[in-house]
């Protein structure tokens, strides 16, 4: 019997080696990372084959020692997980679902912000432009804490009473204006409300582009007529308009006349659909956690903290977009600009355009002052020709700083602005607007 167990352990080692070899081949740039694991498994299999199978030594003792070691490793894995999930380890401190699991009992009505296509029935889809309404919402963590807020009746980050009291200002933007990843007091929204002493409605959401910002204007302002619209454009990815999927195709229709999804009257459908998607994502996280347990991920993370040079766990690949807007995207952006200008003109509204620079511009120092980077000068010129009031945050703020990366939470990967960064950006916007108002 022990002979068969030894053969089983040997072939399990061979299969593990083949799996790692497959991962090495299919994942570019992973050769050095997986090399140490392949060497360890080859030495292990060689030891079993030569000493236990071929020489027939320790035939009975080896399985007992092997399974005792495996059991010990899994005990250490459990202890490592218990320690790490409450520590500042990157694998856990920025994980939304881990934070949710730790806090769901202490905070009622808790959810994680997530926006995705909703399958209403077999033939109909809904492309929501906001999150779940009236929920305690976890947004993200870049500054050592998770940004949280209570969403309004339509799933945006506002005090719900603003819809009843009225507002003269509206913000349309992406994650930077949504308030990633800071508390409410540190958001552009909150700073501008205080500086302008006005009620401001924030329709900005993580992942927004020109199409969804235009959609938010059309869907949620149909019964209101605010005097001022501030449109934010983030150069890092807001130009990405070539999304060939159902969601992308639906929101692209906002360029058409009279198109609407009637979202303001479908919040119940949005809430149920997004909550269902959240539960699926949470289940995926839990399944991934089980797989991590099998692979000793937590034990390797713990050892990596003590001996970082061992590189036992692959670092997260924090993507820094290197592509630039292409001619097709620029043409689509022009159409969006033309549409929002037409709508605000019809409604007799003031329209301000805020150009937000990206981490990439300052991380790639040779591109910091490059006006062609992300087609910046071309986009600014398009706006200027159309008579927009343009606030260039790179020119007004970042270009005057010796160390612009200080306004980003990370120095070696992309992120949003720091609380101080958001405040300085808000100061610039307020000063420029007040200058134009005189």
C-alpha cells in the first residue's frame, strides 16, 4: 500500500510541475518567478523517485512525514490568513470584498460599488449609469482607509435631500469626481459646495466616459434645469469610447436624438440587478479565497513580508495605460462635445470643461510637459474653438509643482489624487469660475 501512495505522491509532483510549466509558457514574463518553484518540485520528485521508489528506502516513513508536513503547512496557512486579512498587506488592505466581509455585521445595508450591464430579460438589457440606491457603499482604498458613503435615491454620491431642495450646479465626471478614494469631506464635490456656497449635484461615477456622462445629463436632469454644468475630462482613459459590447453600444446611443433608457424610473430594477451581480462577485471572491488556501497563498504572502527577495507571490499588475487616443476616438469625442454644447445652449446653461491630468504624465517625466501626450493640445483646441470655458488643471496646478507625484497616493503605480490634491484642484476650479462670473 505504501508503495502505491509513494507513486501517487510522485505523479502528483510531476503533474504540479507540468502545470507550473504551462503557466510559465502562457504568462509572458513569468519565467523567473516560476523558476524557483520548478526547481523545488524537480528536486522533490527526484528525491522520491531515487530514494523511495528506486532504492526503496523510507517506504513507510516517507508518506507519514510528507502528510505531516502538508498538514503543518495548512495550519500555518490558516494562521497567516488570520494575521494578514487584518494587516496592511496589499493583497487584503485594498480588497473591497475582504473589507466587506470584515464589516458586514457592524454596518447595516453594506455593499461594494459595482456597475455593470443588467440583463432585464432574455431580450432586454439595461446600462445603469449609477450604483445601488440608499446603501452604505464601499468605494476604494488608496490612502490607508476605505472611502465610504451613503448613496442617494438614484445611486449617486449625494446627500439625498439635494434632489428636493434643488441645485444650480451639476458635476459630470468619472472616478476622480465620484471621490475615489477619499472620504466625503475631501471630494471635489464637497470642496466646491463649500467654496461656492451652493447646492451641487454630483452625477459622476467610477468608469464614466463621454457617453455615460452625456447619458447622466439626459437621464437625470430631465425634470431640472440647473444653471451651471461642470464637465470633467480625465486624460488617462476617458477617451476610451470604442467599447464593442452591449453596454458600450447602449450608452453610445445617447448621441441619438430623443434616446433614453428611462433610468430615473427604473431604480428598483437597477438596485435588484446590481445587487444580484454583487452577490455573484462576492461568491467568486470566496471561491478564489478557497483556491488561494489550497495554493498556500497566505503563507507565501507572510513569508514574502519577512523575506521579500524570495518573491514567493506575484505582485499585482497595476496597469498604466500607454495607448493614446486614436482618430476614431477623437471624432467620437467631438460628437459628444457638440451634443453637450447644443443641449446646454438650448437650456441656457453655463458649461465649464475641466481637463484632469493623469499619473502617467508625471510618472513618465519626459512626457510631463508634452502637449501632444494623450492628444492634450488637440482636445483643448477643439474645446476652445467651440467656445468652451476650459480649466486646464495641468497648466494651472501640476506644471508649477517640483514634485507633482506628491498629489498622487502611489509613486510607482497609477492612482487618483490625494485629499490635498483634490482640494488644490477644487481651489483652481473655484477661482477660475469666479473670474468668469465677474
